[in-house]
């Protein structure tokens, strides 16, 4: 296990709980106000896209490092 993997493993649950919390807030907002629902939905979508992009970048960096270190 590398330092990067250990560090990533420590913040992944935090990101997951943030998404769950925002999802619940979004659900409450849907029932409360359409404007709030749009704001929360947009925030959740942006967080999900950022998380996905970071995950892809991490995998790509791991692949590049593995190729370079194998040489």
C-alpha cells in the first residue's frame, strides 16, 4: 500500500458521507422549495462529477507511474 492509497482511503468515507448528507438535504429541499432543490441538485451533481474526475485522474496517474517505474 502506498502513501497515496492510504491517504485516499482516509478521505473517501468523508466524501461519501458528504454526498449522503447533501442527498438528504436535496430530498428535503425537493419537498420544501423547487429553487432550493435546483441549488442542492446542482451542488450534488458538481460534487459527483468532481469525485468521478478525481477518481479517473488517480487511476490514470497510478497507471502512468506503474509504466514509468517498470522501465
